[in-house]
C-alpha cells in the first residue's frame, strides 16, 4: 500500500523523524482554517500518489489566507496524470539551505537492505543515478545486524552532507531505518531531506510503501486504509479479500495463483482479446471466494465474457466448481463463463459442473482453447 | 537422478495438525514420500493418521532422523518455524507459506546464510519440490508429474509450475525434478541454484524455466546460462501484459520503472541461447521437439 505524503509524514512522526507542522484539508474553507492555525507562509500540496506534482501546479506557496483560498481552490479537483486531487496538505513553509535525498529499500539481488543517500536531493533520484552516480552513497545493511549510529555517521560523511547537517542526519537516518524495518515498509524515502538556514534537518516530503503482508501486526494502518480513494471495483474486491487489479478490456479473468493469472492475461492478449482485470483468488480458494470473485467481475459493465482458469494445487478444483454453482444461484451473472479446470480434484470438479453446463457456462480442455472461446464470446 | 531430494529423503511436516498441513502432508505420504513425523507445539505424543507428532523439530529429528522439513504454518509463525527447523538439524526446508512480511524474510534468509550455511531453504510462497516417483514435498498434485526424466523444471510461480508439469506429462515427457522457487522478493533458493544442480545432474538433459515480471533473477540466470549451461533451456516469462507499478499478486511481481519487465527478461534469455516461448503450451511443445531430438 502506497501512502499519501501526509500519511507518510504521520508515519515518520511516529518514529521521531522531524517533519513540518501541518494538517490536511478537503475543502477550501478547511484549507483556510488549517493555514490560520499553522501560521504563514504555508505550502499547499496536492495529495496524490504520483510524482511530478510541482510541475503540474499541485504545490503552491501562500503568504496569506486569500492566497490559500485561491491555491486550494485551484488544486482541489485538479487532474494530475489521471489522479484527481481530493485532499491537500498544508504545512508551514520551510526556508531551505540544502536539499538531500535519503531512502531505504530491499536490495533483491543481494537480499540485504539498501540505503541510498545523496547530497543532491530535490530532483528525481533516477536522474541523479543516471547522470552522476557518484553523487549517491549506497549502504548495504545486513537485516540481522541493522543500522547503528556509528555506521550512519560514516555514511553521512561519505555522502558529503554539509557539516552542520551531519550529526542530525545520522540520527534521523537511524530513525528512518527503524521506521522502514519495524514499520514494515517496502520503501521509506525522503526527497528532499532539507537543511534549513538555521541548521535544522527535517523531512520535507515522504514517500512510503507499506508491506501489506505485515498488516496483521500494524493495527494503526487501518486509518490509512480508510482514507484510500480507489477504483470501486478494486475496493469491492479488497473488501472480499481478493487480489484484484482493474484493467480496460472485455474479458473478465479469474485464476488461482499470481503466475497463472498473469499468464492468463498474456494468453488472452495473444489470441486477440484484452483482459478486463487481473484477479488471483489465491491458494486454498473455496466456494465463498469463487462466488465473491464472480460477483466482483459481474459488477464491471465492460466485461463481455468471463474466463475462469484454475489449476488446482493447494486450491481444490471441486471446491471451485462448487463456488461457481453457488455464485450462479446467488447472483445473476450477465456474461457467459468459460472454465478451464485442471489439477487437484479436477475430476470431481468437472463432475460437479457437468449437469449445469449450457451456452452460458462452458468448459474447455486447455488454457489456449478456453482463452480463444472467451475472446470469441467477448468479441461477438 | 533428482536434485535436492530423493526416494530416501525423510520429511517432517511443521503444522501437520492444521487443515492445510494435514491435507498436503498426507497427500505427500500417499505419493510415496517418507513423511516420518509432524511438529506442533503442545501436541507431541499424538498422531495424524499414524504419523507421530512431536512438540519440537529437535525432538522430531532425534526420533526419526529426518533431514527435510515441510513448513506449512501461517505467515505470523513461518519465520520462527524456518529458524527452528535449521536449529533442529534440518538441512532442506520447504516453506509454502504465502504472505510472510518481507522484513521477516530478509532477516530469516540472512540468519540462515550466516548461522546455518549448510541449510537450503526453498520458498517461501512456493509450491515445493517433486521428484516424480520418488519424493513430493509441498502442494503439487502428484498425478500431473511423470517419472523418468529427462526434463528438469524450475519455476517462480506455483500454478505455472503445475501447468509446465502438465504440458510435459501430456506429451509423455517425464521430469527428473520440478522445483518451485516461489514468487516472494527474498527466495531462499534461486534460479541459478537450480540450474547449476540440473547442469550437474546426469539424468537431466534439458531444463524448463518459468519466470515472471519483477526483480532481476531471470536476467542473472541468463548470464549464468550463457557462461555455464551446456543443456538446452526452454523458458516462458509471465506478465507480458502486466501494467507497470502494480503488484501482480506475488509480492515480487512488480515492474518498477523500466526494470523487471517481461520483455527485458525474454531478451536477456534469448541472448543467452535460451528458447523463449510466449505461453506455457508453446513452451511445452518446444520442449517436446528438443526431447525428441536428444
């Protein structure tokens, strides 16, 4: 789960990382009230989960309440790369002497944590990496040992941060590492991390991606979830515990296992169709899960045919078949369903379906045959 | 020959008394695997369909001589279970658990490397390993595999592993061993580990490699193949049509920026002399041609 900037800053604050005082606003009136409370000058920042806000006009400085009202009015509702701004974050403007970059993420190749620190912040780190790779100090961190203050100090020196920033930055990086590890982030990034003219170091932005697998030990993530604005199809799927990504095609896809689901998308594409979604019902899917999956797909008006591609392993095909029958009894599915069932208990599964087959409930022996049939039906 | 396991491998199941552990543990035993014990704290002294249950891995190993463990416990407990297996004397750990936090995986992987260098972890979030006719540890349905070789399979995705087995078995082509390495960001065993083992195994004559978007393991495997692999490799990469920036189910399957795309992986593999196919069926057919020509 990607966090909005304001959520990232709230998360940072939990771990003692200095951020600018501020608050969120969903309306122009709220924005004015927050600005009065925070004190001028303020920065009005669009809250969208996409980069390039500044260039799109989503970040503005305001000296007084009239300017806050004007900027908040312009930014709220603004479309930034397909993301409509529904909320702004208003914080006290900071004077900036220097801009740095800091982040922690997993180095998948070496299976350790990777810290990146640069005295050249405020621009995209990918650009720095391309044009001036020596400007980034990389630090490999053994997840068992973690990051201590001594190492952090050496790292800050190596990155050649300005002298007055070094000790504060070293301490802040240890806290950011805590946030990244104990806080179960896939990514914790500060860009820019700033040094003010009066020699204070703090986070001016926050980019945080949380690892959903760790949600069980983070009840505090609930409030982040409540503030998510998402595709209604994805929201419904999430409520039902399904792994769903909305796409633009006409063939609804249900598969078990991420690899098979991806492959199903590919095969539908290869035979001339386009998938309406990615939906992995996961391992051990039972009748309820299958019924929920069909309901979610059925709610998408673009879907003209549904392709259910199951290869049972931990998932039992008989339970999937049962789920299809139950779903058909529960909701009226508008599109024809093409099934391909193999693997654990496939014989039992096919036997359960046999008496129910008709022109809107079809089975095909192979993945390719089923894809062709579903695409034909969707294009008919 | 098979890699990593064989007909003599003795296996314990951590979580044998749970629903999934019981179903798959008993299925593994019915397949002919030597499932010699189960581990569930507090349930020592009981049994599951005749398989003795122990309170700890150490007790189970002492009593049975097991060297392999099938970890089938919920994500919250999986990291601790893997470490317990290593501490208890197990040298081959198969963890099928899906949904383990990445931070736990990173710590567990590095603890094994540092403190238990002789231990191999397969997974997490993988279907396991099957050497047809000899040993099946995990959740793969044994009836889709065919004994006798000559093909080795290594795959990042569970269901595509089954698909690959099925495509080959349908044509009467057997497998020496089929390894599912799993789709998580920190897999215990990677493509190169398996490719090297297949290269060294005289009975394996060709290898099917199933990858997917995300990370750079396929590219690294391509480099290794170019330098060291003498046997033909057929590959299929899932996720050609995946949109960037979205996690496609597996935590590891995400295209970030221009990195991790199926296209880049396919190009790297093709440049290393691998037969790159566009779907699992095509990969199966290609392998059919190669095996016929052996």
